[in-house]
C-alpha cells in the first residue's frame, strides 16, 4: 500500500462509510500523514451530518421578524468628494471656451451654438447642485446650524 493509493481511497469514501479494508487500516496506522488525512476526512464527514441552521423551516419568519429592528444601510459619499466634483464641473465650464476644439466649432457653426452649450452646462451644474443638497441635507443642516463647532 502506498500513500497515493490510500489518499485516492480516502477521497472516494462515502459519507456513511465507517469501515475500511485491513490493508488501508494498517497503512493509516503506519503513516502519520495518511492518518491525518483520514482524520480530517472523517471530521469533514461529521460536519456534513450536523443539522444546518439554514435548513430550519422557520428561518425566513425569524429573519423577517428582525428586519424592522435593523437599520437600513446607507451608502454615503464624503462631502469632500461632492465638492471636488462640483469644482471640476465648474472648471470645465470655465475652460471649455478656451479649448481649440471650441474655436473650431465656432468657426464652423458661428457663435449660434454658444448659448445652447452654456444652457446645457448650466443645467448640468444645477442638477448636480440639487443632487448634492438632497443627498447631504442632514449634514448641511448640522453644519449650518448656529453655534456649530468644527
């Protein structure tokens, strides 16, 4: 009997199988690494036989009963990130007319497209500002309260 053959036998064991051939038992008694592998496999099989917590029929009702007491997760973005992105939008609005592509568009279309571009950029900044205020309303109220200590 060699270790490879023994380990192949251990891998093919059925969960309910507890006995083994005499040659296998002798090898397990003589080889510590194979005995350890056999013990690990038997412990694993024992774990598979234990009843699962999730197999209980009342798990759904128990979790459902606890949900009202669990605080809903809230994904927050740091106010610093909001402010930085707002500044980037404003910088884009300021530097857009300075780009060479803007000059090329002005040469092709004339200055008639400048007003729609300005309106779209103003709308983008306004929508962003509204999203910022609504998502950070409680933080803004706390910071703007009189006597607020930093």
